[in-house]
């Protein structure tokens, strides 16, 4: 659930654009370079983008009695890093802002920051740390993508609490009080959805590793030894 | 190929589905969007005075049209996903077949006409 059109006042929506635009530009640059160096990654890029399309279209009911949708950006973050995820996330957010009145054009900067940058960055960090700690690969993918999903909505809550602190003026107490309000709305709703997103992401990764592990090894997403181990146990 | 991961994922989805069926039949939860709730919270925090600074350029005229466009989004994504996973799968199979033929080439030649 993105921040609705018109629901971020000046200067907040401009501020989030200012933060997001450089990352998107860097992501476009990085994506162009990657594609021109290795054309064979294009299908994988399409898979990562398509996964975001599918998951962010599914509004799911949650334990809190309200609906929200997963983000699907964790896969892209693990494969291509947060900057390219920001580009893919922007495409989906534009589609939803233009055709579904879901999210918005003025709030696009803020939504790209939460769903395209902050969430993927969290997923990326968790993934790298988990792989270094040599935890089971699919479990690491699950953790990384679930945490990435949850962080996205934590950041959305923070953005709203910054713009609408209790008492009307931005004080630390007012911010915290309002963060609790938005955190209760988004955080609780998103928790089970984040777990589902993590599970489905791990499953998709299993199929990608099965059919196209060489490219993941080449891109240094996963070590050859880990692939051999997964093939051996074929979980 | 072991199906352990598939079973775990299926179990998670099932727990979620059962929870939903139970909750929706025992409570009167409305299952509205969380963004609508946030909208209400903003109105409350600003004392009901908040006016959105912008309106969507275009809004789906009805919830039917909206679900059509959401469905379309998921369909496009699922189509691309299936196409490329299938492409990789078939490619890998043919490559394996070719490699096997390459190894047994002499044998294959002696048996061919």
C-alpha cells in the first residue's frame, strides 16, 4: 500500500523525489552497463521485474482485518542490487499511479524510496550477511525478502509520521506518537504478507537456480559451491 | 527432485488461508485497504482539515475496472515469468541433450546409417 496521491505536503514530496531520483539514475546507468556487457541477463531482469508486477498486484487480506499487498522487490535486490531494483520498482509504481489511482505521481518519490530503495537495500544486506554466515540458501532468501517487504512498510510509516506528526509540528515525541499509529496500521497488516512473500521468493529462487544457476554464479550472486550443494541435496 | 521447499511454502499459504477463512467468518472485519486506514489516520492527526495537495489524473471509474487493471498487471507479470522460466528450462534441456550426443558421437556415428 503506497502513499496516496496528494497525501504528502510540501516540502516532503519534493524531498523524497530529491533522494530517489539520483538512485534511479544510477540504477538506469548500472542496468545499461550490465545489459551491454552481458546480454544474456536480460531474461533474468525480465523475471525479476515480472515478479514485482505479480506480487504488487495481489491485495491480500491480513490478520488485522485489512488488506495490503507484498512488494516482490526482494528478488531483484538479491540478483541485481538495490539501484536496479529502484528502476524496476519505479516502473510498477508508475503503472499503478497512472492506471489504478494507487499511489500517486506527487508521492512517487516517497514510494520509490520505500519500495524501490529502502526495502531492497535491507533485503540485499540481509542476503549478503546470511550468505557470509553460510546459513541455508533458501532460508536466507526467505529472510531477506520478508525483511525487505516489512522494511518497505516501516519506511512508509516513517514517511507519513514525519509529514504528519502529532500536534501538527515536527517534534520527536509527536513523530514517535504518530509512528505508532501508522506502524500499527501497516506493520501488523504486513507481517503475514511479508512471510508469504519470503516463502514465494525462496520458491522462485529454487527454480531459477535449477535452470540458470551459471548466470547467478557469474554475477557473483551465489557461489558455485553453494549451487553444487543445493543440486546435491536438491531441496 | 525433492519437493521439501514446495511443501513448506504450501503449508505457509494454507495456514494463511485458514486463518483468513476463520477470521472472516468469526469477526466483522471489513478488509479494506491499509492505505485507506492511513488516510483516516492523517485526517485525524490534522484535525480533519487535511486537503490532498493533488488529485489522481485518472481514476478507475468503478471497482470492476480497478480489479480488471490489477488483474491485467498480475497477468502481464505472470506471463513474462512463465515465458522466461520455460525458455531457460527448455534451453537447459537441449543443451544437456546436445552435450550428451557430443560425448557419444563416435558411438552414434557407428550406429547411424
